[in-house]
C-alpha cells in the first residue's frame, strides 16, 4: 500500500520505554539525552502531536513512563493529558487540534438503581416463600431412603 506524499502519522510515540521504566537505575546523562532527543523530534515537526508519556494506577500502584505534560508546558510546548496519556507538540498554525484526533473516555457512571420490589400475584410472605423453597429442595434432592 502506498502512502500519500506529505501524509503524516496522526500521533507519533516518543516514549523510550527502556530508559523510562528503569529511570531510577540510569544516570542523569542518559535521561538528559532522551529528553533532548524528544525535544529535537518535536521541533523538527511543528504542529504534529506526539505521545510523550503515560501514567496510571494499576493494582493500587501509580506508574509513569516518559515525560509529563506539565513539564513540557513549561518548556514552551503545547501539552495535554487525556486519559493518562501525555501528548505534546510545538504550537503551529497548521496543526490539527487534539480534539479531532483523540476522544476522551467518559468516566464510569453509577449503575441504575434497582427497581422497587413488588409483591407477586400470590401475595406470599417471606416465611411462606422459604417454606416452599425448602419443600421443593427436599422433593428434588431427597436425603432419606437412599441406599448406599
């Protein structure tokens, strides 16, 4: 399949998982090299959105890889966080707005309330229902009179 000339990928990923996941074990130089590579890639393509980081909670533990949107905003980039994904770009008039590329997930809503309980047409009480269930269980699964 041929790609159109000038067509660009909608969102490019710049997360370096190997360096970001083991961030505590790396020296500051390698982190700086990764950050400068990320910045260089974004400045080369103004208006293009990049996935620069991701954060979330899994099993009660908060994890984050890559850069934070708030850190990139301070360096002059346009950055947003949508559903735990940190996206950034160099502002440019030809850029596509993020709303046309990414849709936010709706937060989970509470389930509908249970319907009100109504009496059945026989109008049995709770004790009568329990007695009927016990009788049916005794008839369906007899214990007495079984030869072993």
